[in-house]
């Protein structure tokens, strides 16, 4: 009997040792990520440390703070009258058709065909994207693919462990921080219709998980901080954003319809004139949405970046290649300041347009001559670069974008 009891206890002890050993082996396998146990029974789960680190908010040091425009002071007043039937009247549209009689200085490329034009339109719409580093391109794509959800002002774009390898490398945090800044600004320059996001209120959040074996995992998200909406001023919810998007699309749609029988140059001048006649430059640089298309096209108040974005937004709808360029402008007082303007492509050649500087602030009475109104309209580099100096830095100086070569002479 005693032998049976001893044998029984020996068996129990052996089973306990076996179970303990098996548990240790399983725990070690889980610890070294060979297997993945449920958190409730995972020893690793109780040993790891997880922290949320707010890396950076969207910076718009160029977009919101630095751009200043040349103020042209003339002792004249625009007394031109237009016959507005919808946006512009038939008389004005007919006058545009006379533009084709002007000398184009041999700039038209006769070999430029519809296939080339389609490719050029696509390239212009992805101009900044195509020059981004890989990590910034990945963020750009994710933001663009979720642009409708971003209208809520609270949606979070979750990248999971997509940037884990980069963040585990030397200098990885700076690479990802720069990628975020570049992606959100490049997105807005390529897609001015995404006017409803305030970059300053959008944050890149990194969750860092440290394991006892020395392994570290980084999970990255982009979104709101502590539930605070990242929508631009005057927008409170998705329904409001949707309504304003539709309003701007209707405006652009009417322009497209009214200019459908015009040449490319005529369409560009039509948009140029519309902005000059309907948008006022905000000298206080204090009003809401003056840096986006909503301020220019809905409120009629903007600064140079708003003019440039609105110009691109409309030309994008007309399928005319157009990009926003940034750099430094030297005003008529010899002072230099950050500035934004546009480059447009006609028949394979690029020309410069600065709608802001073609929209002078007027003192006194009189008439604005065409020389003033179209001084920076479809100009070549021989004239334009006397006062405009492109630098290609849309945010800080971490990445410089290269612009297309502008034609030597005006169109």
C-alpha cells in the first residue's frame, strides 16, 4: 500500500515537473516571438512596456506663416466693365478668342499630341508626390485614399508596423517626422481641393512597445490629438465640408462649361481674370482660410498661396497641366519675401503665371492697363525670374523639389 502511495505521488510530481517544463518552453517560445500566446496567459505581456509618443504636429511654416505678397501700388483704378451673364458674359468670352491672333513667339510644339497632353495632366497632378522620399509617398497615398474620411476631422490613418524598420534604424524618428511634414504639405499642393484640413492640428503619433528581449516595435498613426478636430477654421463636421466641396465643384463646373469652346490660352486667361476680378488680397494676413481655395473662391479674400491654389484647382478641372511653385519674390521696393505662384504647360512648354501680382492693390482713380494686369501672365524665364526666384522648399529645408524648366520667352 505504501509503495502504491509513493508511486502515485511520484507520478504526480513527474506530471507537475512535465507541465512546468512545458509551460516554461511555451513561455520562452512566446517570449522570443516563435509563437504568440493570448495576452491573458502571456508572461511577455506583463513584462513589455508600451508608451505613446507624440512625435510631431503638421507644420505649415510656409503654408500658413511665411508667405507674403508683393503689393503693387498704382495711382489708377480698374474701370473695366464686363457683361456678367453667369460668371462672365458673352462679350468677354468673345474677346478671349482674339488672343489667338497674337504672336506666340514660335512656342507651340506642333508634335505635341493628345497622349502627351494626358500624360502631362497626370504628371502635374502628382508633381510633388513623384519627388517625395519613399516614406513620405506612403503617407501621402494613405492620406489621399482616406480623404473622404478625413472630412470628419477626427479620422485616424493607421499605418500599424509599416514604418517599424525605419524607426528601428539610426535617425529613423527624424526620417518619419520629416516624411509626415512633407507628405501632408505635398498632398495639399498637388490637391488644392483638400482645403478642409488644418495641418497644424493634425498629428503623427508613434506607439512604442519595448519587449524584455530588447526588441522594440513602433506603430504609427496620423490623426487628431486628444479628440480635437483638425478641420480648417469655419468647418465643424463632415456634412458642412461636403456641402462646401459641392459648392466649389459647381462653381468650377460652370467655368468648365462656359470655356469648353475656347483654346487653352483663352481658358487660362479666363481663370486668371476671374480671380483678379473676384478675389481681394488680405493685407492683414489674419482672416481664416486665406491660404486655401475656400478663402479665394467662396470668401473672395486670399493671399498669394490662396490665389495659386485656386488657379490650379480650376485648371485641374479643365485638364490643363498646372503646378504651384514656391520661392522668393522681390517686390517693387526691392524687398524679398516668401511667395507662391503657378507654372502652366501649353503644348509641351511651361510658362509662369502670378495671379497675385497681376491683381494690384489700387490707390487713386484711373484705369489699369493690360501691361499691369498681364505683366505676369504666361511669361518666360527671361522676364519672370527678374523678380521671382524659385527654391522648391515647401516645408523647412529638409527636401528640395525641382521645378520644370520654364520657356525662355513668354507665350
